[in-house]
C-alpha cells in the first residue's frame, strides 16, 4: 500500500496558498466528507483523502496555466471540456496528480478526473468523491439535505438525486450538458429500476 501522507501534505500546502479561502474550505470539506463516507462503505480512506485534496487543484487556474498544463501533460479534452474550466479542471487535476506527484493508482486518478460529470459504472471511490463534492458541509442549495440523508444509506440513490438537481439547473440556465452526465444518469436510473422490479 502506497503512503500518500507526504503528497497530501504537500498538495494541501500548495492549494492553501493558491486558492481563495472559500475554495480551500470546500476542498477540505470534500476531504472530510469523503473520509466519513469511506468509513461507512468500507473504502480506502487514504485513497479518498488524496483524490479529494486534488479534485479542485486546477479549478482556479488562469488561461495561461490551463494552456501550459494541457501542453506539458498532453491532456486530451473533448469539445465541451475545452470550452469550460468547470469541466476541464478535473481532467487537468488528474494529469497533474499523475505526472507531477507520481500518483499511479487509476482508481484515484479516475475519481479526480470524473468528479464533475461522473460516469457510468463508477467505482466506489469515484462515487464517494462525486457525492462528497456535492454534499460537503459548505454546500447550501435547495435539496442538499435530502442528498446528504441518502448519501449515508445509498450512494447510488444520492447520485441519482444529484443528477436530477444538476441537469435541471443546467437546462434552466441554458448550459450545455456533458454526455458523461447523461449516460451516467441513465445508467444509475436503470440500476435503480432493476432493484425496484
């Protein structure tokens, strides 16, 4: 088992210096919430902590930092990701974790890379980071309490409710919806219907 403590401390110091205090509090909220969920679902807490500390690493990058990261780490973005830091930051952070900090665990890297859109057939670790990002204590939006309640009983149910809120918001605000989110929502809906048959 790889020891991620030194990497965690290094990244924590780096993001504390470069993020706004609000964004940093969010990241620490995701670290703490994902650790709690990992304990409930029997998932590796250290992997959750390292994925969580990296998840928004690139969220406040400038255009120059984004372009430099894409080139230096050969990051492949689709057309929607290329248009939006809201979508691209997760892929950038995963590339930085792999190439600058030596994280090789694909589950951790996927948890970072897909924490924004999610995807079908997410691992337990990916689900935890995806859910923790939506329910950490700093999150205040209509319906978040219901998601929190479900998160401690069923990650899949929590994920479905998150997609309902997120997709509704994107439709109402006339934002584009990434295909990974639509495919994942349909996947988890099918899983839910199979359980209820």
